[in-house]
């Protein structure tokens, strides 16, 4: 689910964000990376990071948060709709 939220941010032009799922594993060559993208293998929860550049204007950060807020609202609305479908089907 959290990676879906990351794709929603991308398609809504919310740039500078990165969603890090819990326990993601990647193998590169002979090396396994558990918790890939996180600072530790044992981080307990997925998380979202946001980045900005020096010189960011107030209107730009306001737009960032407006888009982020809309993405959260859309995400939770879709999740609620999907849960209702599952409940009805099962």
C-alpha cells in the first residue's frame, strides 16, 4: 500500500518525495540490502521523506503541501472504497 501512495505522489507531480516501505530487500551483485532505502535494517515503520532546495519560496511550499494533502485524501478514499468492496465480496 505504501508504494502505491508513492506512485500517487509521482502522478500528482509531488516532487522531492520518497516513500520507504518497511523491510524492503534488494540484491545488488552478491550483496543483500535489507531495509533498502532506509538507514537501518530494523526500521519499524514505512515512512515518507520530502526534500527541497535552498531558495524555495513560500508559495512553492504551500503548493507542495496542498498536493500532498490531496494525495493523502485520495489515498484514504481509495482505501476506504477498496475495503468496502472486499467486505461486500467476502
